[in-house]
């Protein structure tokens, strides 16, 4: 954990526009982010895993490593993730390429990539994820704001319904977790 923090802080200083957090997410946040994952069917993708807080929680939910693919832009984090999580597929690729990695019928996406107030990334990441998601699949997103990280207009454009999974106070700073699903059309 101390090693994770040191690595995280070092990369945050080197790449502040990408890491965009002061510390790795807490175990309590990771549990909230992965709630209900046991019921997911098919491949699971984690976007922006950093030092692996959510990865640990995904595997603790009983997801087989072979079902899990990580997409992380930071090469240094990828090296550590490959070492720490044998059997998990670690891709040093941007989350924007989720529809181009050969996966279909994805059961769930767990996302640590900051998307708040970044409509271009919302379209490119969240929109692309739902193109390769199975019916009933979900996209869970962390944010540090009490409001949903994807605006009403963008949810409408992407055809998404939003569920608030609540605040996790045991995180620095306190985190908010939202889950998105394809909205029912009938
Ligand atoms: C706020 S940190 C979260 C790390 C980890 N999920 C956690 O909660 O402790 C954001 C992570 O997303 C990665 N990242 C940022 N933009 C990305 C992108 N477009 N594609 C993939 N990873 C990205 C950063 O390198 C960083 O590891």
C-alpha cells in the first residue's frame, strides 16, 4: 500500500492531467465501485486502474482473472499491474479504444478515468463502451462531485439511465459512485 501510494504520487506529479487524484481510491470505495459485479456475465473491463485499488476488489468478488481486461494509459502503472495481477490482461492503451480490443458482450465496465466536465471523453469512452456492452451491462464511474459525472444532455444523447450508488466518506477526497445502464426504450 505504501509502495502504491509512492508510485501513485510520483506519476501524479509527472502526469497531473491524466492521474487527476491525490491518492489511490480506498478499499471502501473499491467495494462500492464493484457492488453487484458477481452477477455480471461475460468479460469485465476496468478503465484507468492506476495502482489497482479497484482491480483488487474486482478479483475479490470472485471474477476470474482471465475475464478481466485493464486499459491504462500510464506505462509505469501497466508494468506494476502486470506484475501484481497474473492472468489479468493489461493493455497500455487509452480507454477511448475500448471498442477496438476485440471484446464484445462486455458485462461491466469499472471506470476510474476522470470524465466529469469532459464531454469529448464521455462520448469517446462511455459511448464506445456501450457499443460493445451486452444488454443489461453496466458502467460504474467514480467522481469527486455530488452531481452525476455525465450531464443530462449527454445521457440523453448516449441513451443512458443513471443510478447514484452514494458517497464514500472513507476516501480522500470523499468519492461519489454512479452507475449507468442503457435506458429502456419501451
Ligand atoms: C484518478 S486515477 C484513478 C486510479 C485508480 N482507479 C484509483 O481509483 O485509485 C486515473 C487513472 O486513469 C488513467 N487514465 C487517465 N486517462 C486515461 C485514458 N484516457 N485511458 C486510460 N487510462 C487513463 C490515469 O493514468 C490514472 O491511472
